[in-house]
């Protein structure tokens, strides 16, 4: 199939990002609500689609491979969200479920590069350890950690 722009339609989001990265220095930050290592086994996830664009890198490249798998099974678990919905949730089917993972992303293309995070990501040895430090909290009044 021809890209949407060639068919007279607006470009898809992925086409727009690809074109932007080819034409100018590009940084893309988003709350994707999708983890790199998404278990559904879908071929096209947010992570794989964006990380698969030519020249794409991510602030999470030290933790995840381009295919979304963990870079190391021995490394601590890392997350941008670590929450458990309570009884007042507007999503009753999710009450009590532990939501943990990297769902907030920063992708970038040359000339940009990233060697470290300005604020260290939250890391835990196990999910049981993570459950003891749920978000939001007094120290972080959001259910998302900043990604810098």
C-alpha cells in the first residue's frame, strides 16, 4: 500500500514521525500506555513501531532491546508507572490490579543522543518490592514518574 499522504489523505502518525525525523532534529515524548515488552505478542506495538524507524533511539535503550525484550534478565525492573487502582476507580474491572511498567517514552533521532537520565528511573528487584512503593505518593503526587 502507498503511504496515506500519496493517496491524498493525511499521513499516519508513524509516517509523520518518520518524515519529521528525516527533515529535522526530532524528539518525541509520549504517554503511550503501552510497555516495550507487551505480552500480547503483537507484531506492531508502539515501542516496536517507533523504535524500528530509521535512526530512532529511546531513553529506555539501556533497559529494552529494539524488539521490546528486556536488555538483561538480571537488571532491576524499571517503570514510569507503579499503581494499583482502588475502590473508587472508574474502571471497576481493574480494581486491585497492579499496573507496573514503562509506558511513558522519549524517542529521539540524530543529532540528539542520551547517555543518562536526568532523574533516575524507579527500579525494583521484584514486583513484590514495587507494590510496597505505589504511586501516587506524597513524594510523587502522580501515577507517572517524570521521564528526563
